[in-house]
C-alpha cells in the first residue's frame, strides 16, 4: 500500500452524475472542471452557469452539455463492461494522480482496484525497440514486481507490452489513450484481458472514444502522474517517451533512463535524458533505492494557484484588455496579469470564459494562447 494514501471518500450517485455531465461538456477539461467547482462550490452549480460563461467568452454556437439521462446511460454502459468511474479520493483512484491539478475528475477503472493503491513505477520506451531493450524492460519489470511495485505503462507496442507481460503476476497497470472498449493497438486486446486478471486498466476517455494522436500525451500524463517515477528504456530524439519524461519532471516525479549505444538512434533520447540530469540505471535496485525514501512522503504540490476567487462579471473594457494581449504565441499567466493591469480574479475569469467558448489553449508550464 502507498504509505501516503489519503483517507478514502465516497461520492454520492447524484454528485457522480453531475461530475460526469460537467467533464463531458464542451471545452471542459480537468483544470477547467476544478476551477469551476472551486468557484461555484459544486459540479451542479457550475453546470447552471456554463452557458453564461461560454456566451461571455464569445462562443460561436451553443455549448453541448450532456443531460442527466446521458450521464446515467454512460454509467450503465460502464457497469456492463466492468468499469467504475471513480473520483479523486475514492478507493481505487491512484493517490499520487489525485494530487495533480489536471487529475481526471472521474477516472474509468477496470480490474483489481487494490493494485492502484500500491506504489507504482512506470516503464516506457520505443515502439520499435531493439531485442536488448525489450529484454532489459522485461528484467526491470519482473524485478520491480517481485519487489512489490506495480508496473505501469501505456499498452503500446515495443517496450510497453514487454513491461506489462513481465509483470503480469505481480499486478500491472495499463493506461489507455482511448475508451475502455476501444483498445489500441487492437492486437493487445488479449494482453489487456490478461492484465485485468491480476492488475488494472484506467482511462479518462468515454466509452467509444477512439484514440487519436493528441490523446497520447494526455494518456502519458496519467502514466507519469500515477507513478513514483518513470523509467525510459529506449527513446529516439522525437519520441512520446520523452514527453512522458518531461511530464514526470513537471509533476515532481523521478525520471530514470537506461543508457544505450551512441550509435543506436533508439538510445539518443535516453542518453540525452541522462545528460539533462535523469538518474542512470542499470538494474531495478537502482530504482528501488531512489524511490524508497519518498514512498511515505507527500509529493510537492504542483497545482496551479487558483485560490484567488473569480470575478463576478468583468466589465467589457477589462475583458477586451485581457483578450487583446493574447495571441497564437503562448504567454505566462503572471505576465498576462501584470501587462493587463487587471486583478488576478478578472484575468482568471476572462480566461475561463474564453476556454469554455473554445477559444483558449493551455500549454505545459502554465502557458496559454488564443485559438
């Protein structure tokens, strides 16, 4: 058991339905969900105000908000597949993932929930892995599982599937980019079935959602966010595994890299991570030694500071001043507040309006831009 797991809570059926309706509404992501609930006090209250905020942000069409019947239908479909939609703090929601500012408000969980409450280490790497890379991923995963860790990965070809297969008996975690009923790649459906016998699978996407290119970085943040640390076995210079490593750094997770030959392009990314400060590892004990001291320690709070309340209704001059400073080039929120001369509450409110209208894009590191 993760020694810093919080006390579990229980969400009522009505609240679960409200949460599901809100997170499935147009232009509402995990960060926006959290800001709305913090400001209005509940998902139900936020749902009532969504159309007004989107209109003020300049929405070009009415915002789609699922009905209560839609939400109930999704919950029933999930139940038929053996998927539970779990809120942060509930039993079965990975406790370290729950700490993040973009933690899914509801996480689709299938399999053995107890696995998700144990310490997790992620192993990721190249889809086009070398024989040596596949073998080493298997050794690492097997040894970590033997030591009591859950091995997490993204169910992808190459390193991911090797790590899953080698840690099946100990309980492994598959993090899905699509819905629980849309497995990618399709040939790993049998592997997922085997995983569910001893471990678990999670996804934030609705049933029926087919994974697209932009869903994989979203998936990667769950891989790293649920974990104590991320091991990159092989990665080319332009690799999704390096995105996972960057996200792990931003989330305050440990990053480990396996060195490789300078002549092999599949090792260029991992060797680069080591140059940038990632911990070089050659065996599972290197990872265990590094994470044992932090297993009982609460991670650094990396949530965006949204304690500042939203403004009731910024006047038009304030709104225009903030919007005029935004463009295609990402800027920092602090810079936007300083340059606009508006209060943090006004700027946050205008940004929320723009986001709900589908006109704002949030980037890593607190950067924002206009679509």
